[in-house]
C-alpha cells in the first residue's frame, strides 16, 4: 500500500486516482473491510490501491468528562484510490453496502489532488478538535468552581482553548466570567 498523500500514480500509462464512493450511512467500516477482502480474493491489488474512511479525532465534553472520539469527516463516503477500469469499477460497485460512485452522469469523477490532500491533512492533524456543545446566547449552569450553581448566558466561545465566556448575574448586574468547558453544562 502506498501512502495516502500520493494522489496519482501512473502504472503502465494508466493513472490511479482517488474517487469518492457513497455507502449506506453507518456502514463505512463494513464496506471498507468487505472491499479490502474482495480486492485480495479477486487479486486486484494492482487495480485498487487504497481504501480510506476519512476521520478525525475530536474532544467531546459530556457529563463533565472529556473524551476523545473519532468522527467521520464525510459520513456515508469512503475514498478509494484506484485505476478506473472495468474490473476495478465492478469490484467497488458490487461490494455490499456501496450505493455508487460520486459521478457526473454515468462516469465516476476523480477527486482533485487539492481535495484529497486537504482531507488527508485534516485526518493527520496532531491535536484533536474540541467539539463545542454550546452556542452563543444559550443558557448554562456553572457546575464547578467558585460560581457553582450560578445560571448564565454564553457570550463567547474559545474552542481552541476549551474556554467559554459566560455572563453571570453578580451583585445585580451581568458580569463576564471565563470558564472551562468542564465547568458548565447546558440547561
């Protein structure tokens, strides 16, 4: 298998391009496994080079706990690097769970190199993204720290730092307070 950043490989004059393949939602992993088995059993490693489910890690704050979850970048799609010929097309198209190629009419359209490299770069990001469970103007309750049990309104969100600026009613007026995502919960 070649690295995912190698977008186009020329073999005997034929190019191997990346294609987006539509699957049943939630079946991406199963389709990837089935497709890889079919490639081996039909001896088509020369036609189909790589199968990728675009994912990224995301930090989710739930019930006061941070946990890292893997999130699909393109739910319902897998990326396949292949030589577009009858054999390769048939193997992919007839894999259980595949609904078709992303195409223009009847002809599958290869992804552009920039699109593929952007998706791969997003997958290789070192720091996981923080999933923000709040939105501006939303009411929240402080569940930790000196302002515990205060009710406030979200004013600003800093997803990079995992902080939220909340307007709390202190001494009869709204006061902005910066808190960690773990210190607040939605009402």
